[in-house]
C-alpha cells in the first residue's frame, strides 16, 4: 500500500471478476437454452430473447463493415487500463467510486470477451411495453450502467471544491 492510503481500492477487483463470471455464465446459458431471435416470455413486458449485437450500445454501428469489432475491443481495453489506473489512485474513503469503477470494468471485460471470441456481444434481456421494445442487453451492460449511474450520482454528492476554502485550510 502506498503513502496516503492509496492503492487499497484494488481489493475491489474481485467484484469486477464476479461481474465477469456472472455475465459470461448467463450468456453461455442463454446461448445454450434459447433459440436465436425467439422470445421466451418470463413476465409481462419482459422476455428472454437471444440476440447478437455486432455494434455498441443500442446496436450503434452494428451494420458497419466489421471494423467496429476491433475498434470496440481496443476502446474497451484502453478504458479498462485507465479504470484500473484510476482505481489504484483512489483514497481509502472513496469506496463508492471504487465500486462504480469495478462494475464498469467487469462489464467492459465481459463484452470484450464476447467481441474477441464470438465477433458480437450476446444479449438476451428484453424489456418492452406494448409495441415499444427496449434494445436487448446483458448483465455486463447492466453493470456498466449501474457503475456509470453511481459516478453521476457521486458527482452530485461531492461538494464543489472552492479554491479559497482550500487556501484557508493551509
């Protein structure tokens, strides 16, 4: 552990590993148990529907010529390295931020695995209301969304740092 309590948040990497294992496990189950494109009703407004997404969120760039696969793999790897670096620099009191980071990291790695191994991301969670359908997604997407929401909430929770207050405390 480094001076000033830094580095201790790497212990939260287990949560990224858990997200990754749960994500890949549920995707493997969905692939084994579902027929592509065939909705299986679970409850009103929710189906399991196996889909393959070659694009990004909401199938962005899904119809591109194939270059997007390696673009998204590279982007996710770069973001993952940045996230681990950020995690290493967190202070002891920044647990909320650490959890947000590892949720995003675990989700990103789950989707990277799919892109590298399959050439697409496996999606199977499908919500809808009457004729409106939310794009299918997976547990990795859920973890990324929760982590991002936590970061946004954190931005509102932290008081703005006034430089005059910082100078007075010295």
